[in-house]
């Protein structure tokens, strides 16, 4: 993270204003890099963008998967969006 902070112009990572400002710039940069795919942005924020790039935009680490799921759940709840169920068998036409 020290290199990322330096890249984003954060001189003092203990300075809350610099840290938050750098974090916001980092998220904006990740959004641009991953074409606004919040799933990949969250994974890259948690594990580092290099990890996501090396895996060809796929991540399999259980910790990363759990983190991305928590971010998604929080985002949907705060945005007032009802999550779609993962069980689509009830939506399937079984005639």
C-alpha cells in the first residue's frame, strides 16, 4: 500500500484527509480501470489490482470472494435495490 499511496500523492498515510482523499482517488482510478464493474473494483481494492489483472479479471481466493459479496450486499441495501435470488429454478418455465 505504501507505493499506492505514493502513486496517489499521499505523503502522510496517517493524515486522515490525505488518506481519505487518496482512497477516493484510488477507487475512481479502479472504476476507470475495470470499466465501472463494482465486483472487480472491490476485488482489486481488497487484493490489489495486480492480482485481479494477473488472474485475467478472475479471482478465486475465498477471502476476496467473501469481501466482494459483503460489498455487494451493503451496496444493494443502501441503494434500496432488492437482490436477485441465486436460485433461478423458480423462474424457469417448466411446461
